[in-house]
C-alpha cells in the first residue's frame, strides 16, 4: 500500500514539475518560430551545397567502357577534394591543386561535348609522356605499361603514333579497350575538365542499361522500384568497394 501511494505521489510531482516548466517558458510568437525554421533550413541547404560542390557527389555508370572495373549500374561516390570546386546545378567550377597520377581512374567533362554527362576513364599518359600502342599493349616512354585491369587487346584505332601528351593534358582510356570511346579517338583531357575521382561503389543494380541513360527518369524509377521488390537485382558483392 505504501509503495502504491508513493508511486502515485511521484507521478503527481512529475506532472506538476512539467506544468511549471512549461509555464515558465516564454511563449514564442508564430513569426519568430517561422523565422527560426527558415534559418535552420538555410544552414542545412548551405552545408549540402558545400559538400556537393567541393567534397563529393554521386555518379552512375551508364556504359560498359570501364568493365570489369566498373559495371553498368554501378553507383559511385566521387571525391572532388583537391581536384575541383564548383557551384551545384551550374557549369561554374574552379580547378584546384591536385593532379591525377598514371593508372588512376578519374571523372571528367568530355572536352568534345562539355554539356553531356561526365565520363569515367583511366589515366594512361601524363603531360609530356610519349604514348604508343602496338602488340596489343600500351607503351609509355618506351616502356610497356603493366595493366592487369583491362578487358581485351589494346588497339590504336585513330591514334597517330607516337603521341606526345600536351602540357596540362592527360591521355585516358577505358579498361574495356575494345568498347571505349577515349583519347585514341578525340585526344587528351585538359586538366581544367577533370572534376574528381571515384572513391566507393555504394550501390550496383543489374537492370537494363537504358535506365541509366540521360533523361530516362521513368526507367530509372522503375529500376529502383524493381530492386526493392527483387533484391537479387542488387550486386551485393560490389557494394562498398573502394578505389
């Protein structure tokens, strides 16, 4: 009985204390509450723009030019740290201090069509390098380049050899050498067009490639919806793979 009475008194004291606390707090006018919400969301948006413009962004692979390193439907987190700083949803950007090294995978705006989606390729030649392709392999400055990531033989196609990489430019190729539209056809990538490098695969879906083409919003929506219903469409072993 004593325990029950003590419990009732404790609950009554807690309710009384909560009431006094609520009464002690000043009533905040509606306009001031709205102002606080606006300011809070402003800071959230500012932080998002900062991260999206200077630290990292997401990309999805729409073609097979980088197989088997990257597959169609791989979703990447891209790091822009040190490479490029830009204003999200605009074409404004500023190149930073870092330069890619040989055999590093990079993301860049194609110099022949800057308004198209970004490309993902591997750096083969640095500024000043002499690049040649023969015997199914790449030769840089007279030395055969060791490449354990390629698919198929490497052919020169339209490349005039030997090719000397101009200053502030990079010679790039896809890992799927027989299915890659790269520097062998359209030349080098200016340093100003390089915007970052992939860091990690955070999602990979084995769905029809059309879903990842530009403007295919409907197909992309159905691809994600199907993955929720059919988890087998997710390439689970590729998730969280880093570069």
